[in-house]
C-alpha cells in the first residue's frame, strides 16, 4: 500500500491525478481523468457548467473521495477509493464559490490570523500588496455582514492568499466583480504567481482576462448523459 505523506511546506508541489473517476447520484461527473499539475505552475481550468470543475477541486482538496483512480503529491498518495489524507494535512487553501468568511471576526483579523499560521515565512506574500491590489484596505475593519457580495469575494481571496500555501485552488475568483475590478484582480494574481513558486489551479469562466498570462489550460468536457469515454490530458 502506498504511504500517505504530507508535503514539506517549502516544496513547490507537483500533483498528479491518474485514471480518476467520480460519480454522484448514479451520474458520472469525472471519468478516467489523468493529468499532472506541475510544481510552481498555474493551470486555468475551464469547461461548461456541470462538467466537474468544482468537483475536481474538491477531490484535490480531500473534501471528496474518488470512486477509483488516485491523486498523488510529489509521488506520495493523497487520495484513492481506499484511503484519503485529511484536507488540513495537504498545505493547501481553497477559494469556494460560496461565502466562507467567518462572521465573528473583522476582515483584517481574519487575514492576520491566517498569515500568522503560514509555514512559509521565507516566501511570505506581501499583505499590503494584496489588500491594495484587491481594493479592500477600507474594508479591513468591517465584519462580513457589512460587505457586498463582490467585497466579500475579494476579502475571502485576500485571506486565502495570506496563508501562502503550496497549493492554491481558486474557484471563480472573479465572480461578483465588475469588469474593471475583475481585471485588476486577475492582474494581481498573475503578479503574485509570477514571483512565488506556488502550484495553483484557477477555475474561471472569465478566460479572456487570463489569456495573456501563459497559464497552462485544461478544459473539461461535459460528459453527463454521454457514454463513458477515456479523458487523458497531458500538459
């Protein structure tokens, strides 16, 4: 049996999925997907609604277990149908589509708490750059209840970036933002990823805003209702 081993916090991790399958309510969401997310690279994950993009992020995070296939990190097993490493041991952060801010702390308190727990101080991101780039400096003293949807989205993104993990899973980071704000957010992410050796997977329907960044594209087709086919994609 393959050992389940958590990655060193200072490594640029490579995550590999092999023959991954996942079903929900007798519907196949992901079928025989194989791909390697190279260490220190950013992957732009695209595809139609319902094709399994969010499900794939949840599988990578350890929030779902595959029906078959494996997920490995730097050669060590993370997930299979038989065993799974808990999310908190994977040195990753995930931006969910739903609001995940803590209601009893201000935005600034949440960002500072996450930053204080980062294990990668040597490569720590610049929090002032993040809060300025996301235009949330005036929101740091607010509680989540006092934020609009777009403001809460940017604050949640700032909190996640503050943790400086080895793997970032960002599910629609530009949602709820006007075109100008979304463009600035996309550029901030590109600047941060260019300077920090983080492995990142970004799900977005706003692909045009990321087109010039040289990120690795991965497109998931919608296989719902179709006969099972083998999907094998290489970077």
